[in-house]
C-alpha cells in the first residue's frame, strides 16, 4: 500500500515537472517522457539489485530491527526528496507563490510608506521580490496554514451563482458589473469575510495574476475596515500598485504568462445581442 501511495504521488508531481520542462526547454512532452522512461528503467534495475543484496544482509535481523530500519530509511528518503525539491526553481507562479510574493510586496511597501512619511521623501519605492531560486528554498512543500494567513478568504474562479450568493447582488447587477476592460469580476462580503472572483473565458494567465492581486488588496482593506461596503480601485490605488507589482515580478525573473493559480474552474463569457 505504501508503494502504491508513493507511486501515485510521484506520478502526479512528475507529470507537472515534465510538462514544465517540455514548455521551458523547447523539447516535446514525448521526448521528456522517453528520457524519463529510460532513466526509470536503469534506476529500477539498480534498485532491484540493491534491494536483493540488502534483503540478504538483514535476513537474520529481528522484527524490531527490521521495522526500525524501514522507518529510518523511509525518513531518510523523504528528507532527501524534500531537499531535492528545494533545488528545483520554477519561474511559473502558483497560488502559494503569489501569496508569498504579494505578502512581501505589501509589507515592504508599507515600510517604504512609513519611511517616506518620516523623511518627507517622494521617491518611488524600490522593492526587490524573491526570485525563483530563493522562493524554491522558502516555499512550503506542504500547503498547510497558507490560507489562514490571508487577510480574507479568497474564492477564485467561482461561478456566477456562487458569486451572487456571496456578494448579495442580483443577476442583473452582476451582469451590469461585468467590465469589458477587465476580464474578471470581483465582489466581497464584509460580513462573511470573503472575496469572490469570477474569471472571463478570455482571461490570460497574466490577467489571473492581476485578479488575484486585486482580490488580495481588497481583502487587506476589509481586514482594516471590516464594515466597509464599497471599495473602489482608486481607494486601494490598484492601478499604481499593480504596475509596481508587475514590474517587480518581472525584474525578479517570474514569468506571468505561465501562472497556474488554483481556482474553482468556472468561467463566464459575454454574449452580445446582435438583434436590432
């Protein structure tokens, strides 16, 4: 059973890495899979030989010593895999990375504002975000506790029905709120402490990063003003902050066009009525 669980986990993570390398290195997924299959054959053969020799050497061990060796080698195997994972630096942005990057950006921006107020300076902020190599070492491998650090719960990629239920808006109000300039719709509920985002079917990966950044800023403002009902883009200075955040991401080496943000999977489309 443990071997089956390990195989499922390895296959799930290996598929993501193979797809990433196929896109980034210019090789096809078939070429990557062929190399992976050859490597797996060699390592599997070496593993069988080593396992046979090891089993013969511990044949006379007691049951306690065998179980102790099993759990010790398993712990060593997990630790080695965790350390290897921290060596893999990906330029793509996922949900945990975008949360860490936005949290760092807002924290350093607040520190810059406090410092500029004390010094009466009007210089633009100089924020250096974590690069992919540094992020690989700091990013948590077990996505535990990241959601509790959010200013509000962000429901990303929700359906219109769930959007309507959380925001309290009618379907007509939602339709009228859809902007032709932004490929996403964002609403919030101060009472439920939730921010909900619905994505257009035309939204690119860069648009999804922008939508998540917008939702985070709204949630941060709701945390400081829990009874606030109306929040405009001008109030959170969204346009200015987004341009700064986008520039900081690109300067740090992140590829916004390869974002893989976790969402509910729903999208909306705008249907124009051509009838006269």
